[in-house]
């Protein structure tokens, strides 16, 4: 089974407060210059949370599987990442 098919089986309880944020958008522009497109955070995210549109990074936080890979991959430590509030976010089927 492909990763996309497995991700489709997950349930989400959307939190109205984002748990992901870009600290400084200018660092994302620098990252594009140094690392090219796609940037590391886009490359490692299994749920396609990040996209690069019109020289801006767009975050679809409601798709996040809370793995933390984006925060680790960001060479500028520019992603503010925390777990969603209690009971919200991803609900894993098998624990």
C-alpha cells in the first residue's frame, strides 16, 4: 500500500488554532535560494502540508500527521511546531 493510501485512512479532528507556523518568511526565501525548490520541509513532509506558491510557503496544517519531520529538516529552525490542543489533530486508527 502506498503512503498516500495509508494517509487516507487517518482521521483528523481539525483544530481552529494552527499548531504549525513559519517564524520568519524571509528565511524561507533564503532557503529557496540556497536549497532550491522544493525546500527541505516540503521534501520530507509525508502529508503535503507545505507548498511553495508565488515565492511564499503555504501551510495546510490540518493535513499534518504530527511527525515533526519538517521541524527537523528545516536548516534555519524556522518552523514553530507543537502538538494540537488535547483531543484534536490526527486520530490514529491502530494506536
